[in-house]
C-alpha cells in the first residue's frame, strides 16, 4: 500500500504519462525535497512492479511512466477518488474555459453536477478564479436566476485562455506533429480545447513564414506562436474577432524619455521600437495570405496586426529578426549591473552579448504585451541553480523601467541560463600559496587534495613555515596554511587556516573564501548581517495562503517604521504579476526601494508548505532593501546564495524551532559567529 507521499508522487507520474520526468521536477510539483522524492520513489517502484505498471528508469535522465488507462484508473481508485472527480486545478481549468468561451447559462449547480463536487467547492473555485481573472482584465458576474458569466476585451480573453486553459477539457486526443518544437502535452491541450484543425493551420502558417523569411523560430517561441495563433483562429471561427480599437499598438513600450517627448511618437520612433516593424508586419501578412489561399479564411486588419504582435514576440535560432534601441539599452544596463553584482567580467563577453541581443527583443515584447512562454528549463534552473536565478531576478527592474511590466520567471530563467553559460566560459581561478611545516612531499599531497576538491583553486607555490614573513614576494590571491600562526599574516584578508587532513569543513571554508575573493564581496558581509536580527524572525503556525502571510509581515515592517505603507501594496501587486519563489521552497518577496526607510530582512518560517504561485514555500525572506544600490544588493546576495548553494543548509535552518534558534542557525551557516 502506498503512503500519502508515495501516492502524491505516482499521481504526478500519471499526469505525465509517457513523458520523461526527473526527480527535481517531481520535487517542484509536489512541494517535497528532492531527497524525499528519491526516498519515496523506491516505494512507488515497488507498487508499480506489484501491479505490472511500467516505470522505465533512465539513469541520469529521469523516469518514464508508461501506464495504461486502466492502470491510471487504478491509481485514482487508490487515491480514494471517483473517476469523474478532478483536482482543483483541473476544475478551475474547466470553469475558466466555460466562462472565457462565452457561456452564460452555467450555474453553481450545473458546475457541481458536471465536476462531481459540492456547490460550496464550486463557489470557492470561482471566488479564487475571480481574483486571478481580474489580473487579465476579466470580470466574473453572478446573476441570480440567470447564470455565471465573464466579460472582458477580446485581447484579454485570448491571453487568459492561454494562461488558464492548460489541461484538455475533453477526452485526450493523441496528436501527432512532425515538428519536435511543439510538445505533445501542448499539442493535446490546443487540439482538445481549441480544435485540432486550428492547431494544424497554425503550425502550417508558422512553417510558411519560416520558409518565406528564412528563419527558424526557437522551440519555446514556436510553441508560443502555435498556441496563440490556434486560439485566435478558434475565436475567429466563433465570430469573436478583434475590433480595431482593441489592439492599440502605437504605444508599445514605456520609453524612458522625458515628459516633453510623451505623446509625440513619430512613425520613425514607432519603427525604432522594434515591435510592429516592417518585417513583423510582412510576416503577419504572409501568414494571413497563406491562410486565405489554402484554407479559405480571410483575416481582418486587426487580426493581421495581432499576428504581427505575436511575431514580434518570437525569436529566431538562426538570426535576429529586429533589434530595437530599447533592447540594446537594456542589454547594456543588465550586463553592467550583473557584472558589478557578480564581480565578473561579463561586459567583454561577446557570446553573452550575442545571446542577449537575440533574446531580449522578443522578451521585451512579450513582457509588455503580456504574452507567455513556457521555459522547458525552468524547474532545473530554479532547483539546481537557485542562487544564480535569484541574482538574475533583480534585473526585472530594467524590464519595469522600459516596458512598465514585470517579466515572468520563465523570462528570468532564460537570462540566468545565459549568464550561467557566460560564467562557465570565463572561469576564474584562485591562485593559492600553501604554507606547511611537514615538508614539500607532504605539502604536495595536501595541495593535490585541495585542487581535487575545490577546482577553483590552483596551488602555485608550496612554502615552508620560515617563508611566512616573505609572503609578499609571491603573487597569489589566497594564502592557505596548515600552521595556525599568530604572526601578522593572520590578519591578511587572504589568509585561511586549514587542517592537514582537509576536512569537509576545510573544504567549505575554502569555497567560501574563494567566493569572496572571486566576487570581491567580502567587504559587504557585515552590512547584510545588520539587516538580520531575531526581532525580525516570525514563526507562522496558521498561515493559509501567500496573501495572508505577506499582509501580516508587511504590517510588522510598517509598524516598526522600516517601510512606508505603500510598501505592502508594492509587494502584493508584484506577487500577483509573478510569484517570487526561487527554489528550495524559499521565496523572496520585495517592494520598491523608494518606499523603504531603512534596510531590513524579515524572515517568516511557516509550519507547513503553502502554494507560492506555481511552486511551494515554507521559508520567506521579505526584502526591504534598496536594489538600486549595488553594494546593498551584493551584500544580500553574497550571503543568501551561500544558503542556497551549501548542501543541507536550508534543511538545517528548518530544524530551528524558535526565532532565536533560526537566527543563530543563519549566523552559523554564514560564519558570522
């Protein structure tokens, strides 16, 4: 018999039947740690073997469940559910689809009957949906004796359909596509929800544009185009076309210009912005012409301009369609900012510039227009490279500056991927001198141990103890000594004592010292230590949701005079747009720097995991800091990334039972004691 956690894992595997799934992905979707997932997978594997269910384990790649429909039904039975009952996400998916499609005859009772749950459950589902749909400009109406229905602009409805309708509402059709860039899961959703013929036409239109303009769209933007174009064709088919006044593309970006220039954008400036430029319009017209010639469907001018907008949100693998001046400005500012934050020379990295130059125009357009993409690497990046993802999160300020909107975590993850690649291509080696008293042969063995365990270190000299006073004669970044000397060299910032055995603690100390030396951030460590105190650590035992937690936390900061009242609104608005979970079940919500009176970190420890956007969280670092200050930002991320990078660090923090213990645990992990 499966345990509760084992059952949760096998249900997730059933949701991804015939797909390759990693333990990291399972951890992200279940809210469990990766270690726990691996522990319970043995139980799941035994269950599968006992019930003749195929779970193909592929070392280094993941696992692929190959369950039959009957076996999936058995899993649902074991879960104690009726086959007709569905999860909350799937219920809300169905309700969203009905409301956004324009049905106005559905009542609580009808939804309750179709979804096999009580009317109270349906009411709770619709209340939650109401708040989320409002973010897309969609209003849910409840009229006694009439029904429940939704209203909004056609443009907003299409974007909401892409966001909320993420599961097939009918029996799954197996969709075959010759283009590997469209995932099977996405194809099933589009075909079942928006008709397979519209998916086929959308893919044909994109292929025609690629041939005509000698461009190959990236995987994620090809899928984005297929999704949004199929939805557009579906809406045109039911006579829900865009009106000319619904698609105002003249003010496409919040230009960082003076107030005197506002409202006087010339045609030349319109061309400059790079969203609806000649080539994008030509792509749209070519796609529309193909649709009319081969399928007999004629699109109106607003629909063609909508296609142009979508093509402006796409990137090519083989060339940049059009790069705007805003994109180049953001590229420069981002790279300089990240170079300062990471103390790495990214400015002269031409490969990084080329990849950012290709990515940013489409990313800026998507962020401004509210067009969403799926990043296939998101889970791996947030789980395996949580610290880098967290650092890159701060570049959202440049998107806000130029577009007036927050980028999604999918966009940020792509930037983290590019920056991570640049850092790997620009390795920074720490040159170290090793001082010992046991002779050159023993010193060579110790040096070999250090270089094997810490690849960033290269031992350039092995010195005897009598050379300590002459250390300045040697060109080095780090001084490692097996002698716990009391000489003046002990006060040198480069000095670090290690035992001849090179223990795990020694390895950790060397890595931390290398990080300080490579990033030049040691001077700011004490600044962050002043932002954290026992007074600002809360243990929450009755937290129900993210909004409730943040309201109480922000109010504490307001009462203490740390932030202004507007700070709470900033934090909640930011979370509505994009959740701030960064992996390891940790979130870093934050507000605007202009509403911060003095820098402070508020740590909230929850007694259980709660939903934080698409992920889960039980430890929250509410940041009241000034991200405009590079030094302050470096001070925070210097130590915060240590917590994320150090194996077992976050687990050790979670063992703390009181604010005093948690504060002490953080200080111990960061070496402040």
